[in-house]
C-alpha cells in the first residue's frame, strides 16, 4: 500500500473508512479532481485513474515521482541539514531576491524555490523540473509543521521547522507512489475537467478546499488563487451533472455545506475528523465535516468491506 509522500493540509487518512463506506461496490475508472496530498488515491491504488490539481508545482512533483523516481531520490540525497550554513555554490547564499539575509540552508532553498514565482521563470528543462520537485519535497519535510502556504505573489512563505532527524528523501514512499501513479493521467486544470474525463460507471471523489466554518478557518491558502463561494457553487453544479450522467460521486466538505448538498438531492451525513496541520495550534483537533454522495445505501460497499482493505 502506498502512502502520501507530502504532508498536506486537509489530508483524508482519518476519513478513509467513512469515505470507503460510501463508495459503490464496483466502479470503472477513478477520478480525483482535487488531488493535494493524495491520501485516498494512494490508499486505493486504483488500476485506472485521473488526478488533478491547479497547483502547478504539485502537478510537476507527481509527474516527476511517476516518471523519474530514481533521479528524484538521488537529488534529494544531496540536500543538507536545514540548519546548516548556506551552500556558496548555489544562488541566494547570502540574501534573497528581496534583500532578506540568508543565514541557514533551509532559507536558501526556499529562496531558490521562490525564484520560480518572483521571477516568473517557470522551469522548462528536465533538470529544472526535477529540481523544482526535489525542492518542494525538501521544504515540505523541513518547514514548520509540514504546512504548504503561498503569499499573494505565489511565494512559499513557511518558516523552518524544528525536527531532530527530518527525512526529506522519503525513498520508500516515492517508490510506492511511482508504482501507484504508473497508469494515472495527471491534469493541471480546473476541476471541471472531470466532465470530459468521467464516463457512466466511473467514480469521482471531490475533496475541495473546504468552505470556511468561520472567517479565520480557511484552508484555501495553499494556493494564491484561493477557492471562493462561486467555486463552491460551480462544484455543486459539476457534481449534479455527473450524477445526471450516471457517474458515482463522493464528496467531502465542511459542515456548513450540509444543506446545500442535501437540497440538491445527495445523501449527506456529518463526520468528525482530526486535523493536525494548522498554523494555529489552538485550531488543531476535530472539525465538522460532511460526506455527500449520490450512491444509494444499497449500492455501497459498506463499512465491513472497507475494513478488509486493512489486511
């Protein structure tokens, strides 16, 4: 069984049983339009699938994992301890593009990573794309609390974490993820791509940035573009159209969306899940979530079948 390679806000490992219990007993292809850390996908390891994310760095990372796992692992092994001195052989060994002093290796790598956003210089060659993926995983595994967050300019702005022995190579997870992704098409489009990709008999799992329960509880910060109320309404429309076409839909979201999906005719239930990734320690803990589906109870695989996946 593969496991997520990246730490990612809103991961679904603690909600897996609740989701699987609402999956249909059988389906053809699997589609995940909001991929993020991919906890559900990597646990399922579907034989035929499409995944998607609008974060180009994330999409490139999974393409590199799928297509060049050994090269990615080799590059990751070359990185130094995050608290080490900057590498004088690399850019930003003394200050960032914006003139901030660089005194630790971590902040040098963060500045190198952010050059893509601030200089609008997206990598094109294989070497640069591999370096981009390696930097993402290195920073993800050495930053504060494994949080991915971008500022309004698209720059990664999370400070260094404090770990006794951080593992940023993640060789075993990369190998397993590469096998899981081998027959998977990775998209970098709007989530509505799934209207073209999904056929009757397929399964779509939507895990969007949750609609905030309060003005301060906004997980959409993982991308500078955000995900607003209009996007939430478009998502409901896409889910409803898939339902009309005979595609199985399972969706998770915050508790405030309960009535919206219930009124649209979906089966909706509340679930509680623990969230460990949050910049505010007081906000970590159990949150109110819903799982909505168009799969009727008699067509679901059910909790007993889901439990078999543990063996």
